[in-house]
């Protein structure tokens, strides 16, 4: 019954403005109108990521619940973990609307939000009441007009780190001017030093991850892997959205912003596989996953866990449970006793 209700709701939402529809979906989730039953799990699906124990390796990516308004609903979903944000020190409106575009012909989305969020104090108030059953991360951002963006990341971590299970440094959004410049070796090294200093001051140090872009050269990727390892990070999220528009058919293909969804799968998986040869750090695979087969492919390319984003706009949150159950079957069929055994076993295909 809930699945039928969800699909009917998705049909209605697809006829609305995309950003308004997403806001309505979050409100419905917060009111208990989403999937129930909690995470899908099994001995094969249970896994560890950067010291975190996950019931399954399927999570929801940052950007889905920017302001942590639907945490109770997310905890009832079949997800293994979730990441909220990006969160900046001060509230900011982001870029002018419209800034979110569906590309149904391509099973994709383009967004140019620009870190719109209510700021760390509003989010902290919600995280203080969060369900502890949900493994929860915070995506750290910087204000657009900040004169000290590296300091912004450290400030958000200092405020929200005690309330979260992990945090991700987001220097890879294409929608904040010059933010991706922080992926350069010197700038990234200095930024991560400040973030790790803030982590050291937390009452309970949490894992720190780095989210990177899919549009990096091999040399840039090698630099990032080296800097992240030297800084003592706990993992890397690969990848954020792309600026590429290769092969798109939708009339919205020319919109500015970051592209996510099916067209990103191959590009992000190649980056993931390459990265897995450059660093021993655990990786989260993001980009274009909409099926259990694609989640399995990300894991075999080198990911210890996978995040969903655009696919949820087309398939609903119940899709996470379908992917987890299908992944369980794929692991069994291929002779893997658990997720960890499969990690990286197929990376050669992508190199």
C-alpha cells in the first residue's frame, strides 16, 4: 500500500516545479509518509566504513535533506546511512530560482543551488533531537561571501561534529564560485589541516571524509589522494556532480550547474576506480546509481558504500530498499560473504 502511495505521489510531484516538489516530499517524509521498517540488513549487507557500523552500504547523499528537516523519516527508511547538508556557518539563500531542472529523457537532474541552507545553528537544533538509530553525516560547506572559507569548514565541524557520526568536507560543488579551487594541492592541504585541528578539539572525534569532483585530471586526482592520506582523513566521497553535458538529449541540457543522475555513472565510476589505486582510504561511490547492479558495480570498482541522490527523485526512497535487497542477492550469487569481500574486485574494468 505504501509503495503504491509513494508512486502515486511521485507522479503528482513530477508535474510540479522541481524544487517545490522536493520541499513537499521532505515535508511528507517528516510527517511519516515515507517507507517504514528501518534499514534492510543481513550478514552480507552489514559492513564497516571508516569505523562506522552500517546495516547496509546504501546511503542517501548530501543535498537530499539540506537542513535536517526529515531525520525521523529517514531513520524509518531502508537506508544504511544518510548525509545532510551542505551546511554553512550562516544561512544563505543560494543562487536565484529556477535552479533545479529535471532531465527525464536522460534520467538526470541539473542543479545550481549554491549551498542554500538555513545555517549551522538551525541545523544544530534539529540534530540535537536526531534519532540515534540512523548513522548520520554532515556535509560541511562555506558561505559564498566568506573571506575565510577554510575557516568556515572548521567552524561548521566544531558546531555540528558533536551531533553527527561523520562529516564530509565539500570542496567540489560547481555552484559556488571558485570553491573547486580548494581542491588544488596547497589550498586543500591548508584547509584540511584546519579541519583536522577542529576535529581534534571535538569531545568525540568523528571520521572526516572529503568529497571530490568527477572532472579532475589524473594528476589532480593523484594530488588529492596524497593530500587526503597525509592529512589523516578517514575516507573520500567520489563524486559530486559534473559540468560535462556529453550525450544529453533533454532540452534542459544547456542549463548551468552540476549534472547528476544516469549520465554521471561511467565518469564517476572511472574516477572511483582510479582513486582506489591511489589511496588505501575507504571510498563512498556516488553518481548515477539507480539499481542493485549499479551499486554492485560501484563496490566492485572500489567503493565500500554507495550513496543515492537523483534516482530517488525518479524512484522514491523505497528504491533504496530494492537496491539493498538486490545487492544482497548479487553478493550471494557471486560468492561473497559480505560487502568488504567484493570491494575493488572489478576495478580493472574501469582503468
